[in-house]
C-alpha cells in the first residue's frame, strides 16, 4: 500500500506502464526484444510502443537487423519528456534531487543546517529547486511532481511524528500545504522507505530483488523491498523498528544521535550527523563504547528481518559514515542452531551502493513510479 498523499492518476494504462518500465530498465532495447519481458503479442507491443511514441515518452534510435527478419528499431526513454524532484528532510540537512523520466539524476544539492522553521525551509527548498531547473534547462512545467522523504513515522490524520529537532514538521498534514506551496502534486513517505526505493533503482536493488534497507540517521529505521517492489505497510510505517524495543532501551538503539551524545561525553566535538559522517574517525574515544551498547539491538533487528523477509541483502545506509558501517557489519551475529549441521541461507550485509543520496533519489522516484511505471492494475 502506498502512502502517497496525492490523488493524481496515471494517464497510462497497465500495459503501457509495463512496456515503458521495461524500456526504462533495459534501454536501449530492440523493439522486437520487448516480448521477452512482457506477456503480450508482438502486434500489441508494436501498438503500445507507437502510442508511447505519440505521447512523447519514448523515441526510436538506430535500427538493427537480426537474421532474415525486418530490421527493428532501438528504443529508449525520452528523458526530457518529464522530470521529478525528490526532497529528503533530515535533522541537520535537506537534500534535493532532480531526476528525468528515465530516473537518471540530473543534479543533487545538499542544504547544510537549514532552518528548523518549516516555512523558512520550504522557501529555501523552492528557491534551490528553481535554480537547479534553470541551470539544467528544465522547464518548470515539466517537473510533474515532488516526492518528500521525512524522518519519522505516520500518525492518524496524515501527519508525521518526526524527531525532536524537526518539531515544526510534526503532527500536521503536510500534503495540502506542500501541494499548494509548490503548485504540484506531492507524495510523502518515510525517509527509510524512500532510501530503499533509491537503493532499488541505483544500488543493491540492481542485483537483489528482495532486501531490507537500514537507515542510520538521527534516528534508526528500515525500508523493505519485496520482489522489486517497496513495501509500505498498512499505515505507511513498515520497518518502524522503534516499535520492537521497550521504551527503556531507547538509548541502546543504533541511532546516530546517541553516538554523538557519547562522543561529546568523551570530549569529541561533533556538531551534527553530517559533521559525524564527514569527519568520522574510528579511533575517537566513545566509538567502541557506543558499538558495544547498540550491537544487541542491531543483532536483534538484523535477525528479525532475516527471518521475516528472507532477503537477499541487508543494506546499511542512511547517513552512516562508511567506515562505521563496515565496523557494524563485521560484528553482526546471525543466530539460530543448524539442524544436521546445515543452516538456512543468510542475507548479504552490504553498505549502500547508491552513488547519490538514496532517500532523496527514492523520493524523486515516487511521482514517476505513480504516473508512469507502477505496474498494478487499475
């Protein structure tokens, strides 16, 4: 179930979205090869491609000849046909990602230490997005929607319960305000879920169809992808591991806010999560203390998702410093006795492999997926 807050509907039918998504995944692809990926007759595929071309969504390139048959055109997405923006709001930074119709990143900008006042931050976001569009010669009317990724969990009434530094973003239904402010349809999701979507498009999801994305930020959450599709949950809170631990164990969670607290107690000056990521030193006093404290909960989380979802991979992502991520991966313990000396297959533990901010990139995919690529029957 999607937690999209927009009622915008795709103008494309199920089969059109199917064919368009296959072209996106395999471009450039020979037209005659499309039938290898869609369960449709060649004549139907030809008709659908012609319709997509008339809509201005795909283009034909050079032709190739195979055997004695007629030459077949190479197909690709018209990237400039539409664009989408993804905005990831964290406690100490906001990342803005502009992508084209083929889901390729046009530009990404990080706003360091933005205002904690929601209205002031939104003005800064809009001004930055306008500059990005001008720099990349993107007509504003071609930005068809905006995906918002925010730390926290959904509450009844459409609001987000965000971490304390983001109090001004919390417990209000953001969708109407954001839609009016940006004059575009808006989709809102938890940043761990959009991180998983971004990882699906540009990272471990290229080889793992089912995986769990652990988002280490000021807080600690997870996003889940099953058979290539993000899983949102009934209330949009799938992967909300906060609910699996007693309140009194809160400071033992592997949330980076508690690592910063420990480092400060040890005399290491760290300003923010971004500062931690930029300057992380594994020899800092307090790092080992924090790791020893959080490993029981991290082991619990990893073993739980390994058993529940049987994923091919568990990805350590979010804002975690890469070296710290490697240190945690090396210490994870999988539980369970081996019957007859044979255990069940285990997921690979890997660092995020996306070369852009997965949360912002994943947020940018939400409008494109909903309007052009989602392959669920209406």
